[in-house]
C-alpha cells in the first residue's frame, strides 16, 4: 500500500495501517529531529509527538504527493518550532490521545542514533529546503557543523547557489 | 525487551480509535456556539458586543481611509486585540499580507518589484536570490531572516510564508506584518474567526493549521498551541505562520 492508502485506512480506524506508515517513515523523522536538536532524548520525545500529531491529523491529510514524508516533516517542523518557543518538548497531542509517557534507557538512546543514521540515507533536496527555511542558516554551514555526509553538503551548497 | 520505538508503535496503535473519535470534534470546534446567556452574564455579553462593534467600525473606517490615500496600510503601534494572546510589546504593524501578495507586490510580479515593495517594510533581504532544487514548482526564494520567505517560479513572485519575529529572535521593534484585516502572528484562532467569519477554518492537519478564503485569494498557516490549551487544537491556539500562494511542497503548505 502506498502512503495515501495507509493514511486513508488509518482514518477509518485501521491501526495496522498506521503502524506500517510509522515503520516506513520512522528513520526519516528521527533523522530530521535528531539533526535539528542534536539530542537523542529530545529527538525520541519529539518523534513520539510528531507521529501522535500525524495520527490525529490523518483524517484531514490531503494526498498531494507520492510520499507522506513532506507532510510528516512539516509536522516535525511545526512541533520543533513550538517546542523551542515553549522551552520544552510538546506532548499535548499524546496527552489528548491518552498515550503513556515512555521511559528512555541508554539502549534506546543508541537506537535513536542508529535510526537517525538510517534516515540520512536517501535524503532528498526537499528536506534540505525545509530545514533551511526553519533555521535560516546556510545549509552548507549546517551540514559542516553537524557532520553530515559530504554528499549531502555538496547538495546543500548547490541549493544555496546564488544567481 | 522491546525498545522505545517498538513501545511507541504499540501506544500509537492503541491510540488510533481515540484519534478517530477526536477527529470529528476538531473539525467542528470553531463553529459558533449558541449557548443561551445566563441572567448574570447578560450585561457582560452586551458590553462585549458593543465593544466588538465599535472596534470593527473603527477598523473599517481606518482601512477605508488608507486604501484610498496610500500604497501601504498605515503603520501604527497596536495593542493586543481583544481575546488574543497578549503580545509582549507594542510594535509597528503593517496590515499588508493578502491572498494575492504583500503590500503593492502582487503574485506574478518580478523579483525587483517584490524587493522594492518589501525593502521599505523589512529592510533588504538576507542572503540574496537563492535557488531551490525541485520544490514543487518553486525555483527561487528571497528571505528576510527567518521572518519571511518569498517564493518565485520562473522569476515571478508566486507565494510567501511569514513567521514573524516571535519565533526568530529578531530585534525588538522590528516591523511586524499582519493580514489586511489585521490578523497577526500570535493571535488566537478565535480572533481569526472573528475577523474573517465562517470562512476561517482550522484543521488538525500538520499539527494544527488554519486557512481562510478571501476575495483576494487564500490565506493559510500553521497554528501553534496556546500555553493554556488542553487539547491539540482549540480556538485558543495561536497563529504561528501566515502564507499565501505557492510556497512549495506540502511540508510548507498546511
């Protein structure tokens, strides 16, 4: 099933469909929030809130693209901005959905790092532009400072080339 | 033992029925309630109605006067609007964000025209005219710090996204932009509803978003949570961004 079908099925109450969507995009979302925060604990917490918000918003998802990735990164962007503004990770959607707070162990933090590394593979230019818009920094500087792969840094430099 | 993300998956699975139960509620949260006022609240209700009428009349008169006499609507210190989240300081506010452009810069115009229109408001753009790579029809952008991103397709102005200075750490006193009816970053969604009426809708999509169709085109944006909100989306949530036109892929388009 493609993402649109999974989201539509979730909106009809199919938990398996949302689990499939979650597993498909988890590395990408973890990678995004990990790069934005640099903190595995915060990244894990934000990831949970992002997927909770996605679940809450499934009924209003507009299928405009082949992948739900831009939609999920948009949610992550919004949650990240709000969390920064408030000085703590948002958990309002999880509270509303009555989801339990999950403890994090050292092994879990390692898992965050592993997933973030997986999410780096196959990154796309659209994601680079989103990040640039959020943080307002030249992407090439960010890439260097965060130790991203050399290929990604080259891509970022291209995206910021002035005419 | 299952790791954090396995446990999270189980929590999300269990939450699917609850999310569906909430979805219907969210879609109708901004519909006007028709509660009968209690006797003790009649005076308060009348006072509020009179206040709103006076404010609306005043705004209409001011807006009409400036439309005829000046290319931009007036800059003026604006106190927090009734019923909105209090803003930390009075700033110069320009009511120039429209569904078809910003101030005198309309969609379809050139980069030079856009820069000329916005520089008096916000100063020069930061970082120059930057190329986008395959962003859903967008090929270039101009940026005013983090506050405003203006998008171009084939050298023509096609959209913008405004986040204001509240999230960017911009210097205090910087000019803020608002919609032509006066909707600001940081205003409540309920205030948006008061300004635009029933066409102002909110959605839980993308963590909270709003939109309104105006005679000059559609305005939309993200919604952020109010400090006092008890749910993910309510009329007390705040306007986090204001956008119009094509600003790229769905990640940037609520």
